[in-house]
């Protein structure tokens, strides 16, 4: 039987002779945040790369990934509808803030006016109304992080992967942004997988914790 | 289609070289069916060896080739060693690109204008210091020992090798090594030679071989600065190939094939010499000397290096001066009367040639960029790791002497009825443009953070959309620099245009070389100056355009 949300069945990842992930089974329900913990090199990021569809060919992965009951195996990264936030915001430096958001916005929203309206609405939700024509490089770290999240959400993902996206932010900012991300993920009912090595992040996520070393 | 990119690129690049080498090897052994020569014989070699100037030509080729490369490398290392870690290093980095983009021919002509018996330097000291009121009777250009040729080559190759060295410093953690050595009591220049230079040499080995191959086998600089009789081996071959006597094709092909052997052996000998030099270097490092005669020796060599860079710029400046002169008699320091008359007189012809030159350069550069990007994108999409073999393949056009395969290419083109066409000339240019475009673009392309593409894919963007809307715009600056380099390489090419153009396609470069044997410096200066200016303008545009386009994008500066 299948579940709504993100489901992993017997996922294993190997590099050379080393097994990083060994037969991981996991269900993340819509709106739920599950935290994957482990020290660096434990395969956390490889797991997200496998789910996202861009695992380096040096790794060998097996097992099934299901999103709302459908297997993702045959889909390329751009067809999976899985949003990802990395430790760096990775805003495209050649585009304005608005350009970045419009790049992310799903093509189902048609017409210039409608698209700009959606982008501006997202900026408003992020409290960044005045920043739409700005160069992303001139924004603060916290502002950039929020733009990156909005860009991801505008693509209309069905699941969210977080690859230590709070790692580079200062303490107070970190707490704010973390709440901002979780709030949006829950509001939209996104199954969310958070990868971190910070226990505080896991605690704030409030959900189940999977320890990769123990797995 | 993308999958085929590496194969197509290799065939376009190496196909003509292999075919051309074989097509030159045949006549070198008396086999050239087009002329009814169907039997293999050693007669071409006998004729070559019995030529009166043969042994001098061979000696001149080896001395000037090795001499220029050894001196250029020494000046380059001294320049970098004495400036590493200081402001001078950045100044060097900024000063050299214009010299690299200036064609050899323009530098050679300008340099000849400086050092000729009636040249700028003789004028500067005459008659007050030298007593000359007529140009002296001894040869300072085209001297039989090839000294002016060596000097001219050094002006160009020092700049090339120094830029390659500066680029390599980024890959060898120069700063950290020099700091560590400084903490152990080594001066900066000594630290550079001891711990940085060996690793940099490993990085710039192929460019050094390319400089050696060029110095041993170039025709255009040797025509302008080298001795006339006997000339270098490559010039000898080119002269026979260009003559009206078809029987001369055979000894010419033998000379061209010998030229190939000379370069092959030369690079081999250089490679072998690296072993004892490396051993001496290691023993020297073990001795742990902290001070000695090395610092003053390096400073003096670096002084010569700065002189070389200055002379290269002066060579460009003197072209501008001569093109604006009307009456300039010896020993006047500056022209007596100035005029734009020569410019006005030749404007039509210069503009037409500049147009053809720019067209060939633009098209060959665009094809090179397309092939390069296709290869690099294919490499990323299929996650292929590229080995050292690919790097060597790219260097083959820079190592194989042009004279050794262009005749074969020419006979092939004649047989296909394709000679003298723009397509043939552009393809010939592509062979030399592509390696430089590829080598300059590959590093920035591979260095682009792959997570940008992953983020875009996670947002639903297809690979082609990512390529056009994320990668290309982010790499605009590198694309511009690569294009400018490709353009300047094409503008500088002489023999490829000559052999494939069949006299029907002329560029600023072929025209400048033809004119350089004539008398009127003012006319030569006009053509050579435009030849130098064209790539410089393109280079400046390539720097300025992204800066304007992205003036509000701090992340891309």
C-alpha cells in the first residue's frame, strides 16, 4: 500500500566499498518535518541528492522513492517537483530578486501580469516588498535565504528537501528563518526532509529524527 | 547531437592535421600524383641536403628556437618570482593580456622599426652621441645570427608564458607556500623559485612546449626579423612552396617534414632536460641557503623581463607614430611633418581587409565557442571525467608546425575544388582558434558551482533552459574573454590564410607581411597598426560589455 507524502523504500547508497545508507525505509506525511542527522560524510547530502535526482554517478544507489504514491525513478531532476534548499542560497547572480522568483514560478501561471502578481505576493509573504528590483548580492543573508525559500515554493513543489539551509545564518536569524521555513512547509502541507548535524535544528523541527549512523 | 560533440570537435581539429601531414610526407619522398610524380624516392631529401644554405638554416632554426624559449622562460620566471605577493604581480597581470592579443606580425614590424639601423633607437642617439647622420651600415634587423629574431620572439613569448604562469599560481596555493617559506627565513623571490616554481612548471609544461614549437617553426616573425639568406628552415620551406617552380615542391615538402621532426625532437630533448634540471633544483633546495647571489640575479633578469614588456608596448606605439608621419628623415627624433594622408590614401583597402579579417575571426570564434560549449555541456550532463589525453589532443595544433601540414591541406583542398574559399580559410583558422577558446573556457565552466544547475532543476527547469538561462549568463564574462582570445588568435594567423586562401583571400596579416618587405614604413605602419588594434578593441569590448550589462549585479563582478 502507498501513502500520501514522501516515501522511501529500502534506499541504500554506496560509494566504492563503503555503504553510506543501508536499506532506509521512511514515510514523511504531508506537513510533517522529519530530520535526518549524522556527522559529515555520513551520506545525508547524498540521500537528498538521490531523492532530488542528481546523485553523482560515483555513487551507487538502490531502492524506491515514491511521491504521493508514484515512483520517481524514471523522472529527471526537473520533472520530480521536489524543492530543495541548500546551505547557500544559490540565488542566480545575473537576475534581480524578481527575476529569480519568476524563474522559479511554475509555468502553469500564465501571462506576464499574473506571473508578476504571484511573484510580488511571494515577496510580500517574505516581508520583502521593497526589494523586487534589487540585485540579490546587495541583500542581507537572512533576506537572501527568504528569497531562496520563496523561489523554491513558487515552483509548486510536492515535497521539500532542506540540506542544512540554516547552517550559515547567525543565531537569532537562524531561529527566525527556521520558523519561517517550517511554517510555510506546514501551511502548504509539504512532506519535508531536513538534513542537519545541529541538534537544535532537529528539536525545532519537532518531528521524528532519523540517525544515519545508527541506520 | 550533444553526445557527438567531442567526436565532431576532434575530427574538425585533428582531421586536417593528420591528412595534411600525410599530404606533405608524400611529396617529401617524391610522391605527388597531381604533378605526375608516382614513384617514391629520396631525391627531395638529396636536393634539400645539397642546398647551399641548408646546414646554416638548420642551425639557425635550432639556435633561435631554443634560444628564444629559454630566454622567455627565464624572463617569465624572474618577473613572477620578483613580483609574487606584491602589487607588481597584479600590475603584471593587468599589463600582459593586451600583449597576448597583439599579433606576432605587428610586434615584429614595430620592433623592427625600433631597432633598425634607421630605427627609433638609432635616431634617439644620433647624431649627438653616435655621430651618425646617415643610418649605420651594419644589420640590426635580419642579422645572420638571428639575434633580432630571438629578441622579437622573446617579446611575445615572455608575455604568453608569464600569463600562463600567473594563471597557474591559482592552482598551486602560491600564497600559502610563500608565507610558509617566509616564516622559515626565505626571501620572497627565493621562496618562489624553491617551492612555487616547480609546481607551476608542471602546470605550464604544455604552454612551454607550445612556445618552443612556435619559436622553432614560425614563418611570419622569421620573415620580418630573421636573416634572409639563409633563412630559417620553415621560411626556406615556405619560400619554395610559394615559388612558381613546381619542382621545388619536393624539397619544400622535405624541409617541412624535417621541420616537423625538428620540433618533435626539440620537445623531446626539452622534456629530457627537465630531468637533470629538476635534480639540480632539488639538490639546491636541500642545501637550505637563505641568501646569496640569486636575489640580485633574479632582480637583474626581471629587469630584462620588464624591458621586454616595455619594448613590446613600444613596438605597438611606434606603429602609431609612423602611420601619422609624413616626412621623417634620419636622424630626426620625431617626424618633421605629420599627416593623415597615408591613412586617407589606404583607408578603403584597410577597411576592406579589416572587414575580411574580422569576418573570418568572428565566424571561426563562434564555431569554436559552439563546439567548446557543446563538449563542456555534454561532459557535465553525462558526468564524464576528462583525462589528460584530451588536453594533449587540444595542444596538437599548437605543437605541430604549421608548415608541416598546410601544404598537404592545400593539395587536398585543390583536389576538392575547395581552395581559396572562405569556408576553407575559416576551417583552417578554427584549428588554431578552438584550442585557445577551449582551454580558456573549460576552467570557468567546470568551476561553476553545480548546485546552481541543481537548484534550477529542482525548480523544474530543463537542461537546455538551465544551459541558456543560468549557465551562459553567469559565465558571460568568461565567454567574452574566450571569444576575444579566439578572435585575436585568428587575426594573428599568417600561414593558414596563405595556404588555404590560394591568394584569393587576404587578411590584414597577410597584407602586412607582404608589405613589410617593401620600403614605405608609413604604409606598413597603417596596416600593422590596424592589425594590432583590431583584437585590442575586441578584447576591450569583451571586458566592458559584461561590466555594463551587469553593472547592478555585484555577485558577478
